[in-house]
C-alpha cells in the first residue's frame, strides 16, 4: 500500500492550499497596477527626471505603489 509523503493534515499541504487561495488576488492587482503604471509613467517621466524631484526612483516606486493600490480598489 503506497503511503503519501505529505498527508492531508501536514503543514506543507496547508501552506500550498493557502498559497493557492491568497496568491491570485495579489497577482491580479500587481499585474493590473503594472499596466496602469505603464500608461501613467511615460506621461510624467519628463517631470520625474528633470531634477525638480528630490529622488526620482522613490517617486517612481511611489507611483507604482499607488497604481497597485488603485488596482486593488478596482478589483474589490
């Protein structure tokens, strides 16, 4: 009689099932937010990198975070 390496009550099974349940909504919002960022970023790129902003990379990351947050709100 073959015995499964991971019984249904093991911690690894809980981890895999939990990953399947909670990963897709986050992935969808990051993917949609990335497309928002791809639309918005070229429109304001000249202002970001013109020297008027103290730290362009932080502004770029903040813009991406705002896009992901907006995507999360839209997907709810």
